[in-house]
C-alpha cells in the first residue's frame, strides 16, 4: 500500500497498483512492480546472480573501507556500490557455478590521484607488515596525500572473511613507508595486500595497487 507521508500533494512511498514509488538521490522515482517469476532462471541469469553473490561476500566485510576508497568515483553515488560495480566487471573469473573472485583484480579504492611508480609490502619481525612506495608526485598528487593500507584474509573459497587489518588515513605520501600489525590466528592465513592514497583535502583517491599475498602461520 502506498503512503502519502507529506500530505495529499506530497510524494507517495510504496506500492500503488502495479507501480512502486520511492525516493532515490533525493528525487521521487516510479517503476513497475516486478512480476511473479515463472519457470527456471536462464543460464545468463544464473551467471549474473552467482557473480553478484561472490562479489557481495568479498566486499561486505570491507564496506566501510570501500565507502571512502571509492568516494564520488565510479558511479553516480560512488562508495560501496562503485566498488561492487568495478569488481563485477573486472574481478570475477569462471562461469556459473564455478565463479571465483580474483583478489589481484579487485580494487579497494578508485580515482585519479597519482599512483606511485614503485610500491611493495614485506613482513618484518613480529608480523609487522611494512609498506613502502616511491615518493614522486605529479600534477594529480601531493606530498601530503595519505596512505590507505589494507590486508585482507579469507577463510575459504566462499570469500568468508577471516581477518582484516587496515587504515584509511595512514602516514603522508612523503614518508614513503607505513606499517600494519597482523596477528596469528588459530589457522594459517594468507592476507591479500592493497595500497591506495587519499588526497589531503579528501576530494579524491587513487586507484589501489595489489601488492600480493603475505602468509601468517597459525599460533
């Protein structure tokens, strides 16, 4: 049932007949109500549904990180939806029912900010993950951009999250190095490692760089 929440002349929310009224990006939108499905899904539909499920499972545990990492980039609203959209188009391999996320192809940030020519992540003593990068800048970067660091371990092939370590506002670009503390768990963990940068004025971000995997043995 539709409701006129702001009076008879105001916007309607809900279902009226075969129309659904709702608000998107501050505007009133009307669409046809979905009809009841009949018959089996097509192979294309199964493929699309499977892709979306895989991407959602991978992305949801780091949604807060992605909200800033893709802020105002990739889609009209940016943020989490933009990160999901990019992964759907670039990071899923295989066909239903054997689809997988390739972490190397995932981005945890997106934008036009300068990406360092060189970057790496290596494990120091006591499971301290040290990031290093070259400190050159371009017209789309500043010495005062901040590093975005993420180490993401999956529990199994279904993209269940096992552990996450990350910071969205790390040291300044000019420092050339920053660290994340990792901790052993009850099982061996492989962390997928990413690096990105956030502008000093928070106006934009860089594309992230995948720096490979680091192994942390069980305690």
